[in-house]
């Protein structure tokens, strides 16, 4: 802009200055705030270019493969604690293109609840392993059986579907027999 002004004849500079105003330069101000807004939008990265060729093989056979050009931030409420949560565009790219998670898999939990549900799932797997090795001893250990049952019931509250019905029924039966 400075160079542009230098090339202008004096007369033109005067009319240019009077046009944009000398007190507070409204033209520059509005341009400035517009540029600032655009910069903020870029920084929040709510849109990221998608590369569906990096998806898992099954995702590449899906309808979404043809029509997904970009990821946008997805807002949702955690189904466990109801907290406002964002599945960011950047996180979607990582999830589908690096971790190769199926494209039709939606987020339902916030980060904290997701971590907690993974922890519980891991504890359940540990119980199953112990059970497989020492079934005969553990079937009369109500402490172990109750903890396992509690983990299964707790995990259902994070996943919103009933799972392991057979395991729960077996545990309830054994616990009652031991009482
Ligand atoms: Zn949550």
C-alpha cells in the first residue's frame, strides 16, 4: 500500500485520503477485522481436507468414499455425562486416515468417558483371563464374581447397548449359589 501511494500524484493522494477518512481510517479498520476473522477461522481448523484413499479398505467401498471431500467439526453431547463435545475435523482425519477406524463409526462419548470406558473394558478382559485360568477356584469367590458383574453393568452405561448377557446371567447364578 505504501508503494502504491508513492506512485500517486499529490492531488490523487489527497482525494484518496479524504475518501477513506483521515481520523480513524474506517476502510482499513473493517478490512483489518475481516482479515482477523478469517485468520481465526483458519486457526480453529473446523474444516480439513479429506483423503478417502487413506481410509480402511471397507470404508473405501462405502458410499461416503465418493462424496467426502472434507471433514467438518461435529458437535454432539456425550451419551454418558451429556457434556458438549466436539469431534474435530483434525481428529476425524487422524481417526479415519491414520487409525483406519471405519468411516461409519460415530463418536458418542466425550474424551474422559471414552478413556473410562476403555479402562473398564480392559478390566473386563482381565477378569475373563483370570476366569479362563482359575475357573474352579474363582467360581466360589463372590468378591471376584461381584466385581466382574459390576464392571459389565458399568460398561453398558457407556456403550448404550446391553452386552454380555450370558456372562452376566452366569455370574448372577454363581453369586446366588455362593450366598
Ligand atoms: Zn462424557
